[in-house]
C-alpha cells in the first residue's frame, strides 16, 4: 500500500521471512511500514517500523 500525503508518502507491506541464524530457523510473517519525505529533490525514509504478524 502507498498513501500520498503532500510531500510525504506512507508505505506498508507484509513479507514472509525465512532465514537460518546459526542453527536456529526463523519463519515469520512480518509487517513493514515506512514514512518517506521529499528532501532536496529525492525521497528519504524518515521513519520505519517492522513487527511480527500474530495470527
């Protein structure tokens, strides 16, 4: 999802994370959000968040 608010945009998405760290397997659905702001002619991430989706 992308929501435009003047010179700011909010994005959000979900992704499935499947990785191995050492011998531990991690399998989670994750939700990501970012706040983008136009600065000096380009978009910059000014805030973000990531969390595990709980079913």
